[in-house]
């Protein structure tokens, strides 16, 4: 079977719109959470979010092309362009039938749907845009990336809620490992911070209402956590077989060595209280990687800052790693970015790759008073240097979807 390497990465995020800016902000422990200024939030329970700043779609794609894409698609394409350039890929030198795209979105083009519904209600059906459906559907980011680079290989948009990024990376990893593709662009994108989604999550009491202290609102594992903070962006990686990468002398950032997926089979939105599904996904990922728990140097947690979610993930880690669980550093980057939903797994995977490269674990900020039931080493408030070879990245989603990837530093064998 082929080894699967990461050869390119791209990010659009509340902490910056390129990998370097995003990673430096994570290392500094910066927060990308702020008050929402895109629409009126005066009647909302939660009035804060992690919003992408300084993103000019017209400049990137041209005004005509930008207007034909929902924001989630714009983010995905921008991050994919970065990853493509970073990998040094050339469409003329690829076998297009062996290059694919696995990029998903949890909610898709919600902004476009809401805008066109307003047109329908105010101006009638004749005024609704004929591009509503292709702009709205969640597969369009993957489709637009494949169109842009003329890639004819397998192209799909996994929809596993907030575990989409890891699902996409993991399934792409297997596609390449078993010889069905040479290159797959993989990850996730989301742009769902809207009035209706904010109201829905808020009414479900899932969101933090620490509106007066936005940068302190996302606080995984802290006793005072009161919900997650919505965020947006995209995280896209280029996965490539080692043999293909070596033929073109590509730079290889890291190797994907394992992937595990599971279902809680428990509840529509609540995670299993004992973390059984996450435990199964982590166990499966390590098994596929062919490694023992003692070989894991760092865990990048899903850790959204919800009371049940953080506690159940802690239990899952303890169940799998046993007495050694407390010795493994656990980082929660959502403390800084907020929860980017379908984009969370891809951006977190990029953070893990950078962490393995530089031997630096980004902090879990706002961890001032740890929940007594969350008693692992969460790297509180300041980044930490460490010798890192293998890392695990967790992503879990509504419906009980769990996806875990294992990444290894290059030349770490």
C-alpha cells in the first residue's frame, strides 16, 4: 500500500487567511473571537463569533465569478488555491483521472438560501436567481475546485457535520493508500454565521453568551465554559502518494498514517456521555496506523467548550490511553478560533502538521479554572515546546459522527 503524504496546505480563518498567519497566531495564543458586525444581533442570545476578516473574493476570483459562489465556496476555493500553490502542483503534469477532491461543508450555502428566500418573499418567484441551488448545495465547493484544476478523479463532499474535515482527509487517505488516486485535495469549509443559525444554536443553549468578553468566551475544559462560539473559514490539504510526490520532488510536510470513524448511535446532537463513539474512532485510527497508545505524543482535541462535549472527550481519552492519559499533552485550538463547524477538522489538521514540524504545541487559552472532571494536560494558556513525532486529531459532529486522523512527522520512522 502507498504511503500518504501531506504536500500542500491552505487556510482561511478568523486568525488569518494563510497558513503562516494562522499558525503564528495560534502559537501566540491569540483569539479570533469578536462581536458580530455583519447583521443586527441585538435580539440574539449570543452576539459573538469567529469571523473571517480582510477577505476580498472579488480580488481573488473577479467580481463575476465571486457573485456565482456562496461565501463557503469562496473560502474553500481560496484555501484550495493556497494548498495547490504550496504543493507546487501543475495540472498539465497530473493524470487528471487520478486526482480528486474530497471537500465538504456541514451547512453549505445558507447565506445564499436566506438571501434568495427574501427575494422570493419580497419580489416574487420570477426574481429568484437561477443559480440559487448550485450556489447553495454543499457539494459545490468540491465541484468548483475540481473544475478549477480540471481534476477528473473521485470528487465528493462528505457531510458528517463538524467531523467533515477529518472524514474528508481520512477517506482521501484511504483512496490514495489503496491505489485509486495519486493526489486528493481534502478538507472542509463553512460560512454559516447567519441570523437564523445563531438563533437556532442560541435557543438550543449551545452557544456561549459571554458577549462582553468575546476573546474569553471559548474556554474548553474550563469550569466556567458555557457553550461554543460559532466561527467560519476553510482548511484544505493536498494529500499525495509518496511515490507521486517523490517523482516530482515535492516537499512533504507530514504523513497521514491512520484514520478511524465511528458513530455514537446515541442522540441527534448530544455526544455519548461516556465518550464511547470518540473512543472507538481513536482506537480504530491507532489500529490502522499500526501504533500503540504509548507512541502518541500529542492530541488535538475536538474540544468545543460545551459542558458535556469536553467532559465526554476527556473520558474517551482516558478510556483509550489508560494511566498514561495524563502524560499526553492535549491542545484545544477552538479556544482561539471558535468552532468552525465543517471547516474545523481541516484547519485543526493543519495546526497539527505545523506542530509536528516545529515541535510546538499551541495552547488551550482561557483555561483559568479547570473543570475537576477534565483533568488532563491541556497545555493551558501558553504554547509549549516538545519533541513530537506522532499526533492525533479528533473531530466529532452532530448525529454522533466521529472521525480521527493520525499524523506522523516526516522521516520519523
